[in-house]
C-alpha cells in the first residue's frame, strides 16, 4: 500500500551542543492511501547545527591543453576511529588518517540562493586550496545531489573553479580548526583522477561525482 503522508509522534535532537553534528530522532507512523496508519517506528538521521547542505568544488587548471584538478589530503577522524578491525566486510588496505578529496565545506545559514553557494565555494577554495577566486567565477555543475538520504538530509552542490596560475597558491589557512592541520594538495590530470576513483586510490564519492560532472561540463559546447 502506498504511503501518502508521515505522522510525527515525537521529535528529539540528541547531541546538539559542542559538536559539528547532532542526531535527530523521530517517532513516525505512515498514513496509507486507504486511510489506515502503520505502527510507530524510529527514524534517526544526522543533522548539522551550522547548515543543512554542503558545496563541493573541483578546482582546476588547463596545462598543456589538458585539464588538471586539485585534490586535497586532509584529516578524517571518523574514518580513523569508526572502522574497527574485523567490522568491515572487506578489510581496509590501511588505517585511514588523511583522506583524499576535492575542496568542500558546509553551506552556512546566511549563504542563500545560488549566489550564496558560489560565495561559500570561493571561501572554501581560499581556506582549503589557497587560491583567491571571485564568487562570480564559480560554475555550478548541474543540480544538487543527496549522497546519503537514508542517514542525512544534506544535499551536495557541485561546482568548479578555474585557476589560471597554479603557482599563485598561498599557504592553506583552513578554518582555524586543528582538524585542518597538516593538509596538503596535489595537481592531477582530470582523467587520471577519475581513474584513481575507480581504482580505489581516491575513495570519496562526492569527489568522483564532482570530477565526472567537471569532465562532462568541459566537453560541452560553450565551456572554456
């Protein structure tokens, strides 16, 4: 029977103070098309107090006629501590400490509309990649995408930002958090970076999606 609505019996926020994430716990019943109602069940999902969405940015340049993309190795404590030996169905090749991704960051409450997303993308590129770009130069790569709709309501907004002079990179200032310490960046050929995602050398889904969107956009009419 098709569900036509959800009835919320209770709504609780767990762990909202002092952290980046909280757990929202709902007690829900399904209202069916015939008017009947299901038994109650629990719905848990992760929320961010700072903002609901994130922007993912493929920083790229053109060298020798080919696109190159900037990837970033940064700390990811949840991977370091959340994958105990013997739990994963296929053993990890190594313990995760630094993790390779493209630039990304939370879209905050005052980042409104597509202009706000572009503004946040420019801020993240400065903090995480060391390049100054104008928000107007950020290209949105199609519609947003929900990476984990069963666990989090976050939507990823995928974007690209071109750098004309890779040598103009400044030190990575980060956002002031110790979690940004020790981050490094590397330029890769775009096709090689996508191949690294398939091979498991880059294991971040948002990075692969963003790079594939970038490759499609660069091949489209009117792209620079």
